């Protein structure tokens, strides 16, 4: 009986120690979770952070940008926006040069897409990249220009792709004019902003917005033809522009089946007309009589 009692006590002790161990583990996990929540507070799913509420794109199609705004070019010289307009459409990208991720992706995507467009920067259109960070200086803009014009590699690009810096008031006025809303995060010392490029007419009016960090060569090409009012591009571009429609909601060109059918019907009628004309001519054509 005594031996049986001792065994029972040992079993109870082991069970108690097991329960204490489990309780300790659960307590430790609870404390770890509480500590993590204190250091990295979670946000409700679907709730937009306050900083990002001021970030986005408000399309202002057909509005004019203030061409009298002054910035600094890559060499540090004062330059007005007007000197980059007048004869060619302009692609505008608002970024900042020390951006650790998104801005680089925007510029990389733009440069890659420009290579796939048959038109040349500096000849048929210009590109204007402007920093939204008023603390950045021309030396940084110059380095970015050397990088991206070198990657693009076509003749004339140095005179057609410009990288500017400016003061806060000028930057904000331009950003507001094109509907580009951004916010500065003092904790990370970075800017929160959307990713998009704007297509402007030679007169400085907003023609198109293309969203994202990659831009299809078709959308870029048609956007430039649109912004130039048909003054650049080929006959094939004009036909494509007839069959494709710009959708402001997506910032892309989509195929219009109705216009394709109209174009196909017109082509069919043209072919039939030519065929009927040739048949009519052949019926009225007679061989000349041989002279005796």
C-alpha cells in the first residue's frame, strides 16, 4: 500500500510539473504577442493609414499647367517650364531622386517603354522629370540624367530628357495643377506618392494619364499621338488611334469593337468599289482592229 501511494504521488507530481510547463509556455507566448503589438501596432484591415489619405491622382484632363513656374535644370540654371514646351508633346514624371523604391521603378519602366516606341526623345517629343523633394539639388538631377539618357542611348536624348529640381512652392503648384497628391512622412523621411506619368500637349495641356510602373508601348505611342493632335506618328498610328479608345479610369487604351467593324466595313466597300471599277473597265475595253 505504501509503494502504491508513492507511485501515485510521483504521477501527480509529474502531472503538476507538466501543467506548470504548459502554463509557462502559454504565458511566454502571450507576453511576446503583447510586446509585438506594443512595438508594431496593427491596423484594422481595409482602413487606410492617415498619411495615405492625402496621396493619389486627381485627373485634370485638358487643364493647363502653369508654364511660368521656375525650376533648376541639371546644371543649376534657372529654367521655366515654358522653355520645354511649344513644339512637341511632353511626358511628365513627378518623382524624387533619393526614393528607395517606387520612383526608380517608375523611371526604369518609362525608360524601357520609351525604347519600344519608334518615335525618339528629343525629336518627336520631350520628357520632363521633376523632383517633388525641395531639398534635392541639381547635382543629383545631373547624375540621374546621365544614368537614364545613357540607358536610352538614342541620339538627341540629352536635349530632350530633362531632370529638374525646385522650391517647395513651385513643386506644390505644379503637382496641384496635374492632380498629383503626395505626402511627406517625417518618421521615415520619405514621400508617399502614386505612380503615374502624364502626357502633355505642346501648349501645356494635360492630355493623358498612364498609371503604374510599366507602360505598354502601345499606350505610350497612342498617348503621344493624341497629345500631339496627330502631328507625330505614322498613318498606322492614326488607324490604331481610331480603333482604340482612351479610358481615363484605367489610364489605358482599349479596343473599340464598333470602330473596328466600321473600319472593316469601310475597307470592304473600298475593295468592292475598286473591283467593280476594274470589271467595268474590262467590259468596255475592246482590242483594236487589225489593218489589212
